[in-house]
C-alpha cells in the first residue's frame, strides 16, 4: 500500500473515530440533556393541566360565592313567601354553565334542587337518583354545612362532577343554609381544558388506566383531596403526576385527581408531542452531519496539503530513485528543494549516489584493466581458445542428449589459424570445424567431459580453406552467466608429430646400426683369429710374428671397446624405449 493510500486511510479512520466519539458524547450528554429538559417541561405542562382544572373549578367557586350573596337568594333562604326560587331558571343555568344547583337548609335538608338538561337546554327538577345520591351516599349537604366553603370533585352515580358549595348568611350573619353548584366533568370540560392547555386530554378511571398500562402506573393517587382549602384561602393543588413515553413522537402525562374525600376520582391523560426530544435528535443529526462534512472538508484539505508539500515530493523522490536504480546511473541526482526532513533525506541519498558513482568509476577502471588484461592473455598465446555453449536435446525417447552449441568467444589465434572471421565463428558449432571422421566420437567425448569435468584429446580441425591440422585439445566445463559452457584450448601438434617421426626414424636407424655393429664385431674377430693363427704357424721371422701379434692385440682391444660401446648403446636404447615409448 502506498503512503498516499495509508494517509488517506488514517484520515478517514480519524474522521470516523471523531464522528463516533462525538456521536456517543451527544447521545450521552446532549440527548440526555434534551430528554431531561423534555421531562421537566412535560411535568410542567402536565401540572399546568391540573392548575387549569383547579382554575376552572375556582371560577365555579367564584360563581357559587357570588350567588350566595345574592339578595333574592338570601331572601328566599330566609323564608320569605316566594313561590320557588325564580332566579334558578334556564337562563341562569346557561349563564353560569353548571349542571345542577342545590339549596339546603342550615339543618342539612335539601329544600330545592334543579338540574339542567344540556341536550334540551332546559332546567328541571333534580332527578331522584341524583338527589338520593347527594342526600344519602356522600352526605354532601351535611359536609357543606360544617365548612364555610367546599370545592372539589364528587363521583355522583359514577360520573365525576366539579362541585362548589358556599354558606348563605343573613344580613346579621346568621347561617341560613348552603348553595351548591355542580358541573359534569365531561367531554365539554375536557375540550375546554384542551383549548387552554393546547394538548389532547382524555379522562380515565383507575380501572381503565390499569387495563391499558402497567398497574403500578395507577398508584399515583395520594390520600388528600384535589384542592386544599383553609377558610377562604386556596392552599394548593394536590395532584400527583406520572410521565411515560409510549412512542418516539409523543409522551403521556397522567394527572391523578382525588375527590373531596381524598379517594381516587378521575385520571387525566395528557398527550404531549416530544418536540424537544425530536428537536434534540434533529440538532444532533445536523450537528453530526456538520461534523462529518467538516471532517471530510478538513480531511480533503489536509490530504491536499500533504500531497502538495509531502506526498508529491516523496513520490518524485521515489520515482527518481527507482529511475536511477533501473538505469544504474549513479551520476544522477535527486532534487534538494526545501529545508526539511525530505530535503535532508535527498541530500543523504545524493551523498550516497556520489559515493556509488566514485566506486562505480573505480570499478569501471578496474574492469577495463581486467578486460584488457584478459584480452591480452586471451589473445597473446599461440594456442587456439574456443568457448561454446553446452546444451541438451531430447532424442525422442525421453532421454536428453548433450551437444556442443554455438561458439561464445574465440581468440585471435583461432581466427588467424583457421581462417574464419569472428562473426562466422559466433554462428558455428564445434562439429562444423572437425573432420567428418571425428564427428562420430563427439557424443562419447561429451559424456566423458560431463562425467570428469575436463578432457584431453587429439583431433583434426578443418580450416576455412579446407586444410586439416592436428590439434591437442584440453577442454573443461565452466558456468557462463548461469549456463553450462565448454572452454577448449587447442594446440597445433604438426611440428610435434614431425619431431616424433624423426625420432622414430633415428631410433630405427640406431636399431639397425646396432645390429650391423654386432655383425661387424663377429666379422672382425673371425679374420683376426685366422691372422693370429697363421702368424703363429710362420715362426721363421719372429720379429714379423711379434709385430703381427701386437697389431692383432691392438685390433682385439678395439673390438672389445666396440663391444662395450654396443652394450652401452643397448642400455640407452632400452631407456629410450622405456621413457619415450620408442618401439
């Protein structure tokens, strides 16, 4: 992998690691922060629904208080002869927006109770069931009389009502009774809460909540009424709140509302969009996108700067060094621009190249001297020097046969002795300069040469003009550029053969002379014996006889010397025959 690819991979890894770290940090801190803010806001929004409900109930209480101070109501409650409360009519119900109005005496008995049919928009007597429920089950009138004012939720016949009760006093402060107003906590009231809170709201009972959610979720009720009063002062709203996140887009808040007795009444489910969480995710996404784009831009800029100031110079340096290495041109140099580590590396490489150039020049000089010396040695001798390839070929039977290939090099003596040019030699094989009778023994000689590594033999070479000359050839195998080759040194033995012929002729003459010499000795001794015998027979002239005998003795001594010389010649002949192979 090239350094540019490695740097690109490292930049990509750094950007990816940075994105992962930032994403993890955003998930751990930013998103959790958004979720915490969202939970806080959701709690506030859910509490706001409870306070809106409390405010709505407080408005109902204000209406009840206003009616408790009406002159016509006080007159009616004081026992004045009035034919029923004329002020409790359809218009009054429509004006105050309640579903029932109940008047009780100071003793707690109901003296008047009227309800409002919202479907027909008409007021009428309170139903027996509602009157019975108010009178017996919850003892609401008695409960109202004992307190100066009452405000809260009552479950009447399974239906939640917002109920407000206020004491009616005479001008002198005497308790005349109570007036109680109730408004059904129905869809219309929920719509009113939704319009004020801007959130979808659903009324649930404890059983409904336990059926659609975890039972533990429905344990948020306290044991206190929804509203806490002390005299005319509203002390606070007691409404436990629980949050859940059923989906990615919405979360739910549950407002637990108790009745006047602190028992569970209704549950308000508030559905709130998770705008903050979604905005946090969107912000995180935008931020991560910005980080990725910024990282990529900075990565591209970084890679571009690295390419301009580092990679391009390193690439040029690497390309130049490869070119110098391929061409073996140590006189070339790499550029030394700048003043940094790459420049220092270039200077060090140039120093190395100068040293290599010096060494190369020295080696070239030595090589030239060696080549000249080699050529001098190669061409100065009178012997023929031939170098040829040693190859092998398949004989068609799966066996490889060696053969002598074309000549690689020949010396000047080969050119002058055989008459072929150097170019002709380099296209010829040894078999082309041998006499035909020698070609049959070539395979056997090659086998012996391969087995022993060297071979000495005598052959005849044919010159360009057809002249045949005997040569003694010394051949051995060597390696030429990793391939086997044969170096042959051939010496002209024409003169040696002439000398050997003359030696043979001389030895034969010596043999013949020795035979004739032995015969001559015998021929000399026989006449000499006859002369001595004749001299002894003729003793008349003693002086002559003595002279003859003395001369005979002299001749005999000469013959003895010849015999000794013949013996010595015979020993010399045997020595020559032994050491010079004369026959």
